[in-house]
């Protein structure tokens, strides 16, 4: 099993922090809900004591004691509820930060995965290029054995093919560039000038305008 990448480790850590934050918030909210229920029950006991006195089911002294106890319980619970509100707000904020961190870590993991895949593809392309270059070289040596004129004609065909490949590549890449960065208006230069995306190097310009051997 391969070792986790940096982004994968960051994602695992962010998810673990989120789980902890969610558990803490859930527990705190559950406790707060219990306090709210107990406060409601205390208020109900006070109301019941008042009704019992009103309906002469108990004496005023007994009723007053029951109401006083119920009111004291409700007040104590209200104090706890208010003090816990700040803690709940902090836990909710921590939970939001943990969720945002997970989203950021997931995006980072996706970027890293894409970069790893792109690197592997680049390595594969480089290997294919090397094989292609070796095969072209072997073919040219074969044409040289067949005659210098044949070899010269092969070189010209090769350069023409490379030129066509370059033009096709520029056209395809430019189209892809426009798709990812579309013009902001119908009259945008991006729709008419490839130079907004690719500008030939001075060496290539010298080849076209002066027939100068490329400076590489």
C-alpha cells in the first residue's frame, strides 16, 4: 500500500477534525435541549402550583413554596442556557471552519491527483517522443543509404509535416484557450488574433522572414 500523499494526509486530518467538531457540537446542543426542556417543565410546575392554589387544591403556603421552587429552578436553568449560548456559538463557528477546511482539503486533493496524473502522462508522452525521435533517426539513415536526394526529400517532408503539426496544434490549443477564457464581447480581439494566446518566438520569425537557421 502506497504512502498517503501530503494532500491526502491533509484531507484525512481535516475530516477527523470535522468529525470531532461535529460530535462536540451535537453533544452540546443535546445538553442545551435538555436544559430547555427542564426549564419548560419547571415553568409548567409553577403554573400548576398557581392553578392548584386558585382552585383551592392546596393551601397558599404550599402553593407559594411550590411556585418559588419552580421559579428558582427555571431561573437557574435560564442562567445555564444563556451561559451555554456563547459556547454553542463558538462550537458552531468551529464546526463551520472545520467544514470549510474539509472542502478546501478536498479541492487540494483533487488538484494534487490531477497534477500526479498529468505528470504521469507527461512522462509517458516524453517516452513516446523519445521512441519517435529514434525511429525518425533510423528512417533517415535508411534514406541516406538509398541516396542523398532521397534523404533530402525525406528531410523536407519531415519539416513540412512538423510545420503542419505545429499549425494544427496552435489552432487546437487556441480553440481550447477560447473555451476556457471566452471573449467578453463579440468584438473582442481574442476572437481574431492568435497572438493573444501564442506569439511566435524571434527565432521562428527569423526562419519565416529571413530563412535564418533557428537559434536553439
